[in-house]
C-alpha cells in the first residue's frame, strides 16, 4: 500500500512545489503596472534620460506603450485533473492570459477569482469530456479548448477578446 501512495504523494509535492516556485519567480503585477505608469509619465525615458535601450535602432524597436490591447496574467497556473476509472490518471497544467482592449483593463485584478472559477469549471468539463486525455498537440483540439475557454471568460466579462494558452503540459501519474 505504501509503495502505491509514496509516488503519488511525491508527485503532488513536486507539482505543488513547482507551481509555488513559478509563482514566486513571476514579477508582481502591481510592480509591473507601477513600472508602466512611471514609463508613461517619463515619456518613455528611464532614470538616466535614455529611451530604455542603448542601441540606435530607430522607431522600429521603440518600447513605447500603445493604447491597444491589454493582457491579463493570472497570478498562478490552472491545474486540471484527468480522471480514469475514478482515479487521477494525469494532471494538465495551463498558463492562461486574457486579452482585452486597454480601456477594459481597470478592475481586472479584483475580478480574478470570478475568472478563475468560470475557467476552472470549463476546464473540468473539458477534462470530463476527454479533451485532455488524447493528444494535446492536435490543432483542432487546441482550438476547441481555446473557444470553450473564451465562452467561459465572456460569462464574466463580455469584452474579452481571446483566451491565450501560453503553456500547456500533462504530467502522467
């Protein structure tokens, strides 16, 4: 019995530890937002009066912020169990971003729990339908997952343009 439990416990410890480490290494969204605000106030200049880089590449490589789209980065990844015969067969880990117009970005951090709930419900439904059991690299399956997540995100905020899947991985048990 212990021989069956120990590998599962170790795997869960490693997955949780990896998620925690990734979360700790990710830059703070507040710090990033403050840095962007400072950048805009300084007219794109850093503390030394330069335009943020030493190379002279012209306007093509200017790092000036645009009034275009905003990408909301969740504070941690989504972990989805894949069940088979009442047991966890594998875990699928996804890193998602939400794309929206810059004008819709206000208040997104306070809405994260609602988005996480809606997306997690959809991810669990997709898992139960077998979307994570097969080949994750199938373009049609990938598109179906992305469309389902977009529908789920729009139940919280209709102005979401797309759900971007930055990383997806499956860890077998």
